[in-house]
C-alpha cells in the first residue's frame, strides 16, 4: 500500500497532538510502520501547533510534504486554512471543526480574521468537510472533546478497523473521561455516514 | 518488543539498556526530554539537572573517569558553555563509556542561532555519531558507549530537531549492568595541563585509530549503489552521500539512488568516500547544517561533488525541499496570496508573572538588556520592552558594558534558572568593577521555557524529591550588592515603585520579582477561584485589555469577559480596573 499522510492543525491546548498520537497508536496496533512529528513555536500555549503523522508498510520521512496529505484535520478554521495546502488536492480531504479562535495578541484580529475560510477552500476545488465538532462536544458535556469528535470522523477515512480505534481510546483515555470520549468519537463517525 | 518512541525517549531507553549509571545535563530544546524520560522511567540511571552544561559535563567527566558509564545531554549552544571541558577531555581519555548529546536545531525552532556542532567535535577531536531515526537513536547510544570504552574517548551523538522530536517504532531490549571500571590515580593521564606534551600525541593516535575504524564502522554503509540511476533534473548517474535525518528524506525522494549513509561523521572514512564517488558521475552530499562532510570530500580531492550550492545551508531539510531542488516537483504553497493568514505569535501564559515586570519596564522607558527564557518575548509587541538578547547570562555583562558606553538607564533582566546557569560571575564582576547595575531576577522557581524543570531555586530535584533551595537574596547580598529587594511579581504598583528605587540606588541593586511559573504541575493542579467582570460596573474603558492577558476577550456587547477555566486568579486585571468591576467570580451578581 501507499503511505498515508495526515496533517493535524490546531491551537496549543486544543488537543490536536492527542488525536495525532491516538491515530499513530491505532496505526501501530493495525500493524503499520508509523512516524509522527510535531512542530510548534516557542510558546507553550496559545500558538499554532502542527502534527504530522505518516503510516504504511515502511515509512521514511516523518514530515508530510505539502500536497500529499490524505487528510488535513483542522481543529480550528484559521489553522485549517494555514495548513490546507498540505492536502492532496485530487484525492485528499480537509476535515475542519466549524469553530473560530481569534488570536488574542494580534491587533484587530476579530476584524481581519478570515471568517470565510471554508467557502474559500471549497472555491479552490478542495474537498472540505466542515463539522460542528465543538458544538457537538459541548452538547455531550465538554467542549474540549471536539478533538475526539474529529478523530471519529477521520477514522472513517483510514484503513484501520473500528475495534482498534475503540481499543486505542480505552488504553489511552483516563477512565473518568472515557465514556464521554467514546460518545464523542461515535458522534464524529456518524457525522461522516 | 517494539515501542513507539520519541527520538529523545529512544536515547533515554538506549542509555538505560547500556547500563548507564550517571546522567547530567541542562534543559534545552531539543534535548530536554532525554533526562525527563530517564527521571520518570529509568531513575536507576541516576539522572540530574545540573547548574549549567559545563558543570554537567565536568560531573559526567568525573563519573566516567571514576569508572561509570555516563550520558551528558545539552542543546547545541549548551556545548559552547561546556566547551572548555569538552576540548580537554580527549587529552586524558575516558575510563567508563562517555557519550555527550549535542542536540542541534536547524531551522532555529527554539534557539538563537544555527550551529553545526560537528565542527566543535572536530576542533575537540571527539568522534561523532549521527543517527537517522528513533531506532538508531536507541542503537547508537549503546554502540557509542562501547566505542567510547574501546577507544577510551568521549563520543558525541549529534541529533537535530526533527530527529529528537519525531516518533517512530523502536525495538527495545533490557538493561545490561556493566561493571564499574577501576579508577587508578594517574596524574600523568588526568592532570592534563602538567603532562599535556606527553598527552598530545596520544590524541592523534586515537584519532588515527578512529579514522581507521570509520572505514569498517557498521553505521557507515553503502546501499544498492546502482550507477545507472538517472534523474529528471539531469542525465548523469547520481550517488548520494548523506547523514542524519536527511537520509530518510533521500530514501523518500530518491528511492532508487545509490546511497552512502554515514552514521559516523567524524572522523570520516576517506577510502570509503573515494571508492563510492568513483562509481558515479555526480555525487550529491545531502546533510542538514553546514557542509561538514562535503568540505572533507573536497579536501580529499573528490571533484564530482554537489552539495550546499544546491541544497543550501540555512534551515531544516525536508522531502519537499529536496524534491524542489532536484526538479522533481514544487510542492504547493500556503494560501497567503488571497487570504489573510493572520499569525498566532507566541504569548506569555495566562497568569505569567513576567507580564507585570515588562509593563513596568515599558512604563519607566528604560533600556533593557534581556536574557534567555520565556521572557525573550518581552521584546515583542505589546511590550517591546527588551532591547538586547544574546545568550545565557549575557544580560548582566551587556548592561555593565552599556553603562560604560553612557547608557546609564539600563536594566538587566534574567530568570532564576539562567541566573544560576551563568549570571553569577557577571554579577560578581559588576560589583567588583563598581557598576551601578540594576538587575531584575524573574524568579519563578523553574526553568520555564523548556517545560518548567526544577533547578537549584526550586527546592526540588529532577526526581521531584526535596532539595536544598538556593537563597537568591542572601546570595546577591553576599556578592556585595547593596540593595536587594523582593517583590510579589503580580503587584503592579509595587513593582514600579521597587524598580524606581533600584534604578535610583547609587550602586549595584537587585530586584527579585517572585511568583511561581504557571506551568508547574503543583500550580496547574491547585484549585483556582477565577475572576469575573460585573458588567453593571464596567464602563468599557479597556484598561483590563492593556494587561494583555489571553484569558480576557470581548462579549458581543463589547464587555470584557474572563475565561473562567483559564483564569489563574493573578489579580492583575482587577488591580487596573478603575471601577472595581473585576471581582472574584463568586462575588459577581
């Protein structure tokens, strides 16, 4: 098989690294060779975070090249737009949480924020799926689970069986958060059906 | 058994398996996770955070001549601090295995310069190993210990950011205990300055033996050299000499190319290189950083080499960059032409105690010489209250120099960890040379920027156990500083007043702005009663926005609102509110 390349984009604190890690571990369980790397700036929090995951029979580079990602997973609209060029324009998918986090430290950020990013990317002919992940997560009791809603949606695009995803979530999510996260994961899957 | 490990975790695991019994280092991106992993998973390796890299290296050197296997970790610029010891150790040679990690940062993700430490190794005559994935990070540590003992030499393992900070599958093993070697008092070997002339030829002898070894070292290997391989960019048959993570990019982008993969990059295998290059019309040298291998090849008289003139010396390599250079395709660019991809610049954390200090420095309009830590962000908007930053500990010396150049309004700022690391000699010097230095120590009891590791001012060690806490104020007084004041870092007015007094003081003065780092686990765990805005009292004057706290945003009606789950209850916004509209959440109607 070909190597699968995934780009996870979000804001520090949103949990994009966690779902990238869960994806990597699921791919390991499914028997693939896997590499993962993250890039973030000097800030501990609030900055833009990108995590690259690649899996397949044999993976060399941990870095995803722009234009080759099977999926770009954006936990926030601006960050999805920032990394949208990583998607394979022909066959790839951009999954984006329909949610805006206005950068706090930029003057007039509210005014200059690109609110129409989803429409813009669609107009470029890209396959963009906007999902109400934050809204759904809040309805399930905790907005922070938006990342796992997106993970559920992503899982439908990857050659990893459902039971491995469930097993990985159970292994990695602390017991007291597990039930909510399994629901969030399931909600994400259903959004894609 | 296979584990999915970060390059740095694989190094830690390898060190544990190799029977390492002493580990020292100073936090620095991208090396920090090595000691963190050892502390949490493999404490029997006896890890510690040292005061700085020179101290770490010297402690390691002592432990190694004392007969233990030793790992010392640092980022690339850390080796500059340790260089004094690093350069002289090969004259004595080691007893137990000794590997130093130099974590280089091409692309300067979290560093002030790009620096290829293979050159430092060449100056010091220390052999260099360069792994290319997480598995090799693990394997090369174990091999490095053996190499070190076989040739009685310190060994450098050079990683780069992408190697240290990527995860891959690693076949791991068990720990093998290694018997401690005997330490025999031997001044002729271990008192280098006295016996240097006798030691000098030994260094060359070892280096020659290592160069011989490089020819058969299993980490230097030729892979399916197929001279008929052709590329779109040119019609010549092409071979590639590569090292480190760049090897992975070569395999990705040019899977059919003949490759000489160098896992040991100093000393280099001259015969092997000559023979490989003789089989190809053109040889690309693809190495992250400087033209280290390439220059050596050119010096050997190999002429069919193309390297940095094509691939460049600046920044990180990537498969996309190689493809573009080789004419194999130009990856798409970000959508910046038609849309405004506004940045998310780095920010100080919610509740960070540095914020009030920068606000005060800005208000006082002084020249600020800064140092290395999260507080380098004080140079950025909205504060723009830091005017020089160079390297660890430089704030104090630079302030003393600026004073000599007539800029008497200069204030130096330094964090507690950086002060301990390299601020102490310059403070002693400032007092001795009668400076009127004003120094602010931002004391958050942690090495914040690298993830809030403990240091000598924390009261805790790397294992989380209690440790003696350095008394910073007593220490500063002992150097002869006449005015030492401690202030709560979240008290805005008090900070301004204390700074005014310190600047006016005739003689060296120190202000310690104290308050814990908000990323410390015990601070993150504590229960916080957040602040909230009582809209009826709020006049929308925006004073609270000028605190620049990321937890404060606007409602649709333009009132400030404080994110309850982010607020650390630092009180600074409440202090600036002229109408007392910001109160503890439970008091807001």
